[in-house]
């Protein structure tokens, strides 16, 4: 199958699957639903035994759960607080100001980046618009934050410095996690190193306004799976709802102080030959009081890196289910990057 055919077919299948999910029953999550992975001891010591312990924990999570809370990541509190302040600073500006850097217009320098107003039908792509607004920043081969559609500093003077500080920290965390995932998959710790040179990522700062009565098929963000290797999420209040692979139930994720929510996505699912799950999730319409903000960081390998099914995830009895294909040819192509 050609890569463009693969991408189109995969996107159609994901949309059809997501629209079939029954999301009417949600219960509070427990730590059995979303375990805690603490990397503080490993970051402090670099002890191979600690890496093996983390790898074993993440292996179970990747195969059976897909989501976890990450603690001990080392992002300073003031950097995270600055990122949320920047999100509020920009996203509470007048609409006419925000729309000057709207994504995917004739003036857009970086496709898929910039301001997304309420009601956008992409990321994830759906027939109905999502009940949130966001500003998106991207990194790609030859593309960095210097290329971003920044708001006018007269309108939002604190945004650029705060975003750059948070992006540097969250990318560091992602790259430090990659050896843990390699170990979890029975690979050398540096197996993914070459694939993570100039990694593709997207940083999304999202504002959910309180809404009144809505239809059953309207969401803060519609049910979907991410296209990522993994996603790192900071949130200021509850709202994320996850499908528990162990119980088959939808669970509402709590907010754990100083923790990031980590989930694996379609890229790692594909790369691992479906060994690691790509977990279903969504955000219901936000009922308030006040706004809810979340900052997901969608992390991937270099967008042009040819991904062959991992050697520890295939054998004669379990042949590759996916063709060798890059992120740009598969997940990015499917969502219109």
C-alpha cells in the first residue's frame, strides 16, 4: 500500500471508529486506571537498574493502560505557571486580535500552527467543531519557534518568553523519556536516538469556555486517539476523560499536582506493531465555573524518519502489520499537516 493511501485509509478508519464510541457513562479515575511513574531517582542517578525498573513499569502501562502520571520530571513550577499565564494572556485577547495569526490562511507561514478559534473541525478532524480555542506552535525539520506566528508583543508582551521557556523544558522531558520507552520495548536505551534528531512536535495551548446546554455529539475536544509517539499534558483543572483499556470504562482523570499526564499515540502503536495501545480520550463540554486551560505537547520522531516495525515487536508468528512509513507520510498526512 502506498503511503498516501495508507494515511487516508487510516484516518477514515479512526474517524469511523471514534464516532462509534459510547461516551455517555464516565466515572472518576483511580490510580489503578492511571498509574504514577516517578523519574526523579533515575534523573538524579542515571542508574541502569533504575532505568530497567522504569522500563518494566512503562511496559505494563504501554501494553495494558496507555496513560500515566509523570512525576519527578524537573520542570520548574514557575515555568509551568508562566506557560498557563501566557495561554490566558493570549487567549483572552479580543477575537479580532487573535485572528490576525489564525492558522491555515493565505498569510500563514507555518501550516497547522497559529490561532484556532472556537468551532475548528481539525486536530482531531470531525464533522462538528470543538468547543475550545487554542494557539499552536510547531517544531519540524528546519522549523523552530523563530518561525512561529507570534502575537504582537504590544498585545501580549509575556507570551513569547514564557512559551519558549516551557517548550525547552517539555522537549527536554520528552527526550529524557525516550530511553525509558526503548527499554520498555526491550531495545537498547539509545535505540531511538537517531530518529529523535529534529523531532516533530506540536505545543497546543487550549482554552475551554464554560458552555450551556449542548447536543450529545458536541465536545470540548471530540473523542479521538493522538497521532503521537507520546503526548505530555499539563492541565489546570479536571476535564480529560480516558477510556480504560483494563475495564472498558470511561474515566475522568484528576489533576495531580506537579504531574504531567502521558499517553501513547498512533505513531508508537504503529511502530510497536500494536504492542503498545493508543488510548481513546476526549474532553466533555466545559461547564465551568471559569475557564479551563490545558497544554498538551504532542511529541514524535523526526517527521521523515522511516519507521519499520520494531524488531522486538515482530516475529514469524507476528508479522508486521504496517508498512515502513514516516510520520510525515502517515499520521501527518492523515491530519493535513
